[in-house]
C-alpha cells in the first residue's frame, strides 16, 4: 500500500468475488510517509513472506499452514478480588532521577548479560592460567634433564602454522581497529590543526624585562587585518565614477562602430616612358626654372600676407582679455575652494571633497592598516630586543664559564664574586608553553601511571601533572643562582687535610726556581687582569641592554599616545561611516539621476546634430531644385528668342497650373532661411507676367497649337511645363520634410533645455545634500587630547569653563596662515605696482601706434605719387614680381613637340612596316604566278586528254567516268583559291596606296 501497510485477504474456497474481499487483515510495519512498499515476494517453500519499502526497511513474515493456526481462545474473566481495603496503597515515586519500569528491566538485562560474559571470561582465564602453569612445569622438568636429553624450544611447537595464523589474525584485528579509529583519528587531527591555526593567528604578548631594574616593555596584541578592509582598499573611486566609466566605454564602442569606413585603394600606374629629344629636355628644364622662381616669389608674397594676416588677427580688441589669464582665474575659482566656515549656510563644498561610504571605508581601512603596520614594526623591535637579551645571556654564560676557568688558578682571597647570570622570564618566551619533548612526555606518563584511576577520571592530579609537564622544568642553575658560586669552587672544602698533605708532598718533591716563580707571578697578574676585564665586560653588556630597553620603552610610550589618538580617530570614522550609510541611498538616487540626465542630454545633442545635418541636406536639395527651376525659365526664354509674337501665350501655357498639383501654403516658405533672397529676376518677371495675364478673364486652350506658331516650340513649352510641375512637386515635398525636421529640431531643443534645467536642479540638490551631510558629520563629537600649554583661549587671563566657541587648530597651520597673510599683502602691493606699469606702457603703445599710422599714410601717398609720375598709374608690384612666362602655353608647346616627335617615330615604324609588307606581297605574287603557270600547264594537259578521249569510241572509258567528276571538283577548288588570292592581292594594293598617301 502507499502508506506502507500490508493487507492480507482471506480467500474462501467457493464463491470467490469482489464482494467477498471486504474483510482483510492489515499490519502497518513500514513508514507511513516514505515507506511505500516497493516489492513483495514469498520464499521458495512458501513459508515466509518478504517485503521491502521506500524507507529502506526489509521485513520477513512467517506464513502459517492451516494446521499451525491456533484455535481461538476465549478470554477468561477473573473473579473479583476481596480484601483490597486492608492492603496498603502504593506510594508515588517523586524522585526525578528514579528509573522507570522499562529502564529497570533494561538495566537488569544488561547486568545479567555482563555478568554472564564476565563468568565466561573468568573461566577462560582460569583455563589459560592452568595451561601456563603446566607449560612452565614442563619447561622446568626439561631444564632438569641432562643437556643432551633436553628439548629445544622449537620442538615445543606442534605446528608453526598456528603462530602464523595467530599473527595474521592479530594483524587483521589491528587493521580493523585502525579502520574503526580512522574517523576518530581524523577528527582529533582536524581539531589539533584548528588549535594550531588559532594559536598561530593569535600573537603572544612578549614582555621583555630589564636585567638590573624593574623596567619592562611588552608587545602589542595584533589581530589579522580583516579581508573586507583589504577588499575595500582595492576599490578605487565611487559608484558614480564606475557608472560614468561604463557609459563612456559604451559610447566609445558605438562611435567606433559608426566611424568604421571601408576604403578601397585602386592604384592605377600608367607610367609610359616616352623618348624625348635633348631639345625637349632643355626646354622643359628652362620652364621648370622659371616656374620655381615664380613659385618662390609667390611663396614669399603669400608668406608676407600670412604674416600680416596673423598680425592683424593677433591684434587684440579694446575689450580683449588674455585667455590664459581668464583660464587661470576660472581654474582658481573652481579649485581654490571655499574659505568660509563649514557651518555657514552659503558654504559650497568642492566636488573632489565629496565624502561617501566608499571613501570613508577606504580611509578607515588605510588608518587601520597604518596602525597595524606601526604596531607590527614596534613588535619586531621588541622581539629583536628579546633576541638581543638571549644572545647577551649566552655571551654572559660563556664569559662566566671562562671566568670560572680563570678563577680556578687563583686563590680564594683573590677571587671576585661571580656576576649573576640573567634568566629569561616565562612571559618573555610564551611560545614555549606549548612546546614539549620526550622528557616532558615521559614525566607526564609516569605521573599519570602513579595517579589514582578515580583521579584520572576527575582529571585533577593527572591534569596538573600534564600542565606541569608541558612547561620545561628550570635547571639547577636557574633555581638557585647561589649554587653557581659553589660550583665554581674546583677544590672540595671538605678535604683540607688531603690538600695539605698533597701540597707538602709536592714541596718535598720539588721547589720552584726563581724563573718559575716569576712566570707564576706574571700568570697571576694576567689572570687578575682578565678576571676584572671579564667582569667589566659582563656588567657593560647588562648596562647597555638596560639602556636599550629604556630607550625603546620611551619610544613605545610616545607611540602609545599616537595609537590612542588613532583609535579615537577610528571611532570617529566609524561614526561617520554609520551616518554616511544612512544617507547613502538618497545620495545614490541623486547620482543616478544626474547620470541619467547627462546621458539623456548627450543623446539629445547627438539627435540635434543629426537633425541639423539632415536640415542642411534638405536646404541643399531645395537650392538644387530652385536652380533647376531657374534653368527651365532660362531655357524657355532662350527658346522664345526676341520679338516672338506668341511669347505671352507660351508664357501662360508654361505657367498654367494643373488640378493634380497641390498648392502649398506660403507660410512654410517663410520658415526657410534665405528663400526669398535667392529668387531670380527672370522668374520674377515671368511671375509678374502671369499675374498680369491672370487678371484678364480670357480663356485659352493649351492643348492645341495656335496658327502660325512653331509646333516644336509649343511642344517644347509643354515639356518644360511638365518639368516645372515635377520640380515644384518635389520642391513642395522637400519643404514639407524640412518643416517637419525643423519642428522636431525645435521640440528636441526644448527637451534639451528641460533636461539641462533638470540637471542643474539635481546638481543643486546634490550640493545641498552634500552640505547637509557635512553638517551631520560636523555635529559629531571628536576627542582631541590637549596639553595645558597648548590652550591659548584665555578670557581675562584665565581659562574659560566653556570651550564650545573655541577652535582647535594646529600650530603649524596657524603659522602658515599668518605667513600667508603677510605674503598676500606683499603680493597685493606688487600687483598694484605691476598694474601702474602696465597702464603707463599701454598709454605709450597707443601713442606709438598713432605715430606709426601717420607715417604709413605719408609713405603710401609718396609711393603712389612716384608711381603716377613714372608709370602714369598705380602699379601692383607684387603682381609684377609674381608675373612670369605663360606656363600653360609653354607646357602646351612642349607637349606639341613631344607629340610631333612621337608621330615621327610612329611614321618611321609604319614605313618599315610597309616595306616589310611589300616584300611579303612580292613573295606571295611570285608564288601565285608559279601556281598560275602550273594551272595553265594542267589545263593544257587536260585539253589534250579530252581531245584524246573524244577520239575514242563511246563505249570505252566507262570505268573512267568517276575520275571525270573528280577533276571537275578539283578544278572548282583551284578556281576558288585563285579568286581568294586575287582578292588578297587587291587588298594589299589598297593598303599600300593608303600608306603612300599618309606618308
């Protein structure tokens, strides 16, 4: 079933039908939701039924035979009990930790199973122990036997395969156990790796102590820089800039697609080298020199004109302003910023100083990174100081060891006290807390073995042992520094008698000489000096280290003040960031609005440019149509001629309007620029004629040509009228299109103005929003630590209680502003002096200009007077200088000479060709003559043969009838060939005659 239930229907032996299957037995064994029965089958002997469901369970049911089905039993109703009133009522169990009946039964069952298992184990252990005792007894008996009767150890092995099987089973069990513990092992390894990673990421606080004082210095606790700050730092620019860059990239791509122009270059090289005579080359060279000379003169004149034009163009107007100065003034006004108070209502924030969430996040990230870098550098210096202390301790140990060896040669009275060897404090090497070696593990194992199992479970003693084991035990020298001095005694003080006896024995043995005594004395002095030097060196190492530590400590104290100020700045930046995040949504809306308006404005400008270009094209088309119209009127007047009596009639025919042509309004023409100014005089005359004729009420028929009128002229007039109507129709359509374009252009211009107004409004809204945002940021309280000598705000010589009106300003900025005030005053004085000098110079230049103009006019009058006296008229000397030979005429002369030379060469070639053809003609004539002689010979032979044949009887020669027809065909072929040769000869003669005539 779908719900995982199993139904069993009893089948009757007779009358099997659907109605008999109403009763069934149902058992829910599989899951109700996911336990749909997927398969059901009986066993091979029909004793079991197996079902499998979607929940992954498989159930087996026992199928009973009819004989095994138990008979129905009726329940026996017990008799009622008596005496219940006397029985004591059962007490309720109120203990929450008490077991219920099921748990008690389960506990009893588990205890019973455990007890049985333990009994079996004990029996097996007893049996094994008995076997071991027996085996040991046999070994002892074997040892008591003589050596030659004793059995070897290998002989006790009944079968070596038993031990191999045991080893194999052991290895298999170890492998299975490793597999069972693999997950747990991997889990513990991952946990250990996590702890190590956490320990590596967490920097230990190292405290470096001085050796002879109580000064100490500690490192900063640093945490790794968050990834989000590093990611924020990588982001450069705001969202507005990103959107603007994307838009510009799209615009560039569109422009690149529009400006793709495929150009096909076709290089046609028609360089024909023609032979020229030396005279032609000389003539060409002469012309080239003349042209070069005239070009130089013209270039000189043009250069002088260009210089004058440039000079006149560079002449400033009376209201001229230097663009460089204007640009500098504009740039300074835009970039010098607003020096008003930020709290002022008219304060304008520059665009490059706009603050948003991204900039503030980047600023906060850079500040935190700077703090982290400063602290990391200080930690490196402290760790290097710790390493210096370690190296100093090693050096002191080495020097103390050397000092001990020196003091061993001195007397006790001459020995100076040994300096103490400084030791590293536990907080100076915190990383060693987690270090362990085999000795520590061994000690921990021994303590754990000695500990009570109950204590092991509670984790008290073993845990303390484990904690003590991971910290290295100090050495004897570290525990008791006084023992160092005792260790330095090389001679045991407990045996003075032995030393005296030894010294006496040595004295008796040999007395030192004077030389030896002197050497011993020098050695003693040397050792004393070395002893003092080593002690001083040790003391100097200690003093220098303490001095370095104090200097670094003083540096760290200053840095602590800076770090505290940086932390306060971080707090302020975080508060500003929260404010900016609240205002970010509105700012993004304004920025997106500005971006949309800018894109819309630029798109509108592009459309306006396209409409302007189309309008210019339409104007050109209209001008072309007007020119065509003027050309038609001019052609009509030219066809009429002078004093044509039908001019009036033909003009009316030409100007007649047909009903199919639509009349356009005159108002549209008023919209076009310069239309009325371009009307031709002839057209106006014709229109006046039309108006005069139109005033008459006469009706004329233009479909019939009048009498005595030239019909071709009449038809030409009708044709010109049709052309005029077509042009007027096209002109009307062009004007209509131009008017539509102008309307669209005006609508787009109005739209552009609206967009520009909206853009200015949005920018003003953004400026107001930026000012409001700045006011919100200025309302934040900023902690500024000050010293008393830095407070200059005094009222009546006393410090005021309220600093709300005071201004926090750095001394450097104040000095800079004071200096800037003085500089600006000096600059103002200098500018005034410069202005006075400029005005004086201007007056002098104006006076010089007037004098120069007077001199120029006088010289021009004198020059004109001299030219009139000499030439009789005013001569343009520039035109005279630029005048040269008629270059086109000279070029044509050279070309004529080249052509004559080319024709001479061509004529020579044709004469050679004629001679060659004449020779060929003579040769062909000779061949034809030979063939004609052969033909004549053949004809004579033929005639002779025919004569002979005629003399023969008629019945003879019948067999030769076929050959006669063949001769006839051959004769015809030769005649046709002769005709072709004669035709060719005639053609050659004509060609020779033509060649002679042309020669």
